[in-house]
């Protein structure tokens, strides 16, 4: 961990840069990330599951920063077909300087997507893997691209990498170990992407970040499919009572996206147990640095999504 903490005031002018942020629900990490980058002059593209939710976030950002003109891109990362359609539409954006893979689900009940994939792994890893690969030509065209993938402290609960057949319907399901594996997958992907980009001489760096313990609706949505009503309201209120604000949870992502850091850097809160506070460079667990696991997950991801990175 570095001794020097980072603050949003360290963000340089982002004028002329195009940034795509996934998972931008009002009040969440993606909303806070997009808002701060828009304030610094970036052309911000909000990516999310429904146009109605995107319009809500765009309106909130315009209300908070009267100069911002966020654009929108509909994409459901749990649906590989939706990801492909979104990438086709995103071609009109031209070069992309920063892609923030922020969208995710947490602790959901056992569900299979239209592609036959478990929901948490589909949304948190396979969808972002496919989206990043499809946008790769536009990222490279920027000549200095950054891909930031949002992981979690929960990657540490994974006892093994998710290297099984992702369409195996006979595997026992436990929501929290699977969530941990999906967040471990974020790190395995980041480190492998960065290494492959360096070896290929591509002008791209891949970094990761985690928000610590941040006050978002993620836990309630995962447990109950909503953030209000009955037990969902109780859980949501409990999280918000003890966690740091969502805008601070976005700071590690903003640090990774804008600071001059080498590829494969992992950013997180610098406070006790990395749960809160100003962000610094932090370390991920040993399993995330297993190069054989990184390569094998990459191969599985290409086979699963049908994309072959150049």
C-alpha cells in the first residue's frame, strides 16, 4: 500500500476524453464516477440496462453540473446479445479513452441468464469481458486507453478461481462464494488483459479498483431484488448507517481512471481494513496473481462469449 492518499481534486482536466461507465444507477458508484468525470470536462457515456434509468441518471448529473451533457447507451451485461448490440451502437462514439466496468450484482438468488450462465458471473465478469473485447478497437484508437474494472474486498472469500464450465447446471450454488469468485474474476481479467496488451504493444492499460464498504443499493437489490419495501428497506438503511457515502466509494475508481499509474494497479480505500477513506494503491490476494488461472479464465471467457481478442 502506498503512503500517499488520493483525492478527486487530483483529477486532471478531462476535456476531449470520452469515458464509458457501466452501471450508472442514481445514487450508485457509477453515477458518482460519471458525475465527477463530467465535472472535469469529460464526454461521459452512461451505460445501463434501461433507457428510463439512464435518463434518470443523466437528469441527475445535469442537475448537479449544469455544463454536463451525458450520453446514454443501453446494455444489459447479463445478456451477451445485448452486449453485442450495445457495442454496435457504441461504434458511433469513435475512440474511447476510458472504459469503467462498474456494473454488477451481488448476492443474488440462483438464476440462469438467457445464455445459460449463472447471473452473478454473467453480469460481473462475462458481460464486461465481452464488452471490453468488442470495444477494444475503439480503445486502442484513443492511443492511450484505460480500462478500469471494479472488484471488491469480497474477492478474498473465493477459495478457488472460477475455472469450471460456466454452463454446468449441476454445480451447487451458494450466493456469497459465487459473488467472491466473480470479483476474483475481475482481478484475474484485469491482470491478464494488462499483460496481453503490453506484450502486443497496444496503447492500453488495465487497472482495478474496489470501493471498500460503500453505501449503495447493491446489497438490498441482490438479496431482495429491490432497495425499498419490507426487509429490503431495513437492509438498505443498515448499510447506509455504517458505510461511507457512495461518492467516496467511487474515489478508488476515479483514481484508477485518471491518475498516472502503471497497468495492473489495484486501488482501494486507505483506511482500516480498506473499508473506507481516501484511496491508495492496495494489494489483492495471492490467488488473483496466479498467471495460470488468469490464462485459463481468459480461455474459458473467450469460449463462453464467442469473442477472440486480437
